[in-house]
C-alpha cells in the first residue's frame, strides 16, 4: 500500500464511473482518484503524481491538489475553526485537517497560524499535532553569528523559548537572552551565538555587542526623554529592574551608559541619570 500522507507517482490502471484507479508498480492495491478530479486526455498506463490519504469514508484516495504539508514535515497552517473535539486547519485539501485537543500544546483561536506536523491516528487518518520537537533536526547549516528565522513552539520558564528554525532545525533563545515578552507562534529573527556539540542552536535576539550598542544608547536616551530628562536607573541598579524597564542586560546597560557619559550626553545623579 502507498504510504499515506505523501505524494506518489502512480500508474493509471482503469477508469470507472467513480473516477480513475491508480497503483504503484510495486503493489497491486489500487487507489481512487475521484471523478471530480478526473483528468482529460489520459490513458491506461499513464503515470501521474498524486497525494494519498484516507477519506472520511475510510477509503484510500488520491488527489491532484497540493497539500500544504506532507507526513514528516512541519508547516504553519491557519486555524479555520475551533470545536469541542479540536481545531480544524486549512491544509489545501477539500476537507480541513483536524488538530485534536490532546495534540495541542497551548490554546489557539480561529484565524491564527499554528505550527504543526502530520501523524496517522489509530484509524490511519491524517491529523495534526503541535508536538513537533522530535521532528526537528540538529543538522543545520548555520554557524555562529549567522542570522536565522524561526517560530516559537514552546516556552520554558527555566530554559527559554524553543524555536523551529526554517521549520526544520532546533533552536533555543536562552532565558538570559529573553529581553522581551514572547508568545507561542511568534516568528523571530535571531543570531546564532553557539552551535552545541549535539548540533542544536543557541540564539540571541540581540546583535553582537559593538553593533547593539547604538541601539542600546538610543533606548536609554528615549527613556530619559520620556522621563522628562531623567531616568531612575544607574550602574548600581538591580539587573532585574534594568531588564524590565529597558529590555537589556545590566552589562549592556553599563556599556551604553559609559558611551553616553563619554560623549557628554548624560550624567549620573543620586536618583539615576539625567540628560546634559
């Protein structure tokens, strides 16, 4: 039998009122391409490429339509409905793809995009799951300081935010590199700061220090302007408070502070810093 959830190149064996029957050269099991998708100018023995799945009536069928995801892949699909049994996703075929409640890792709503993979349930029906970690590869082509793009699929308070880079590779923004509020499903551009021995990528949303400093000094100056020329932070402030107010580490803050003082743009006062 042709593997469900994938595209196959099959041979036309016969034509009936139900549609076109196809089979592989390695199997005698026929697959039906329904009459509504029947192709013109084809003959028995012709070879065509189709996607194979099991329909609602439990029949193995083929379609000429191009699904947005195949078995073994990861893709971002739009939620078209949320019901008591789960969510339904647009995957490019006539019938929407079921994402069962038990395969959801966070609450989703109609209209949002959802990162999923395909699996076969106990009835060999194709369904979606948000549990994608095991499908991600550690064999990425990226190296330190490369820019990458990915989608957050898990957030661990003790470790950080896990990303699917290019929907293929393992990535992690470490907890101490999280300088903003991130949510499941967020699409992030980040920089590789380490390739681990196991091939997984450690990431940062910040630039290298000498490039990031321009941004950090501007953030500080903007905060001073918003505070009427003063900011209640200085190089003795608690790192947690600095991160909460400016979304940067204390080390980055002190580095930017030093530049601003050297340029005579600010001065330290008892309450913090003020603009000169």
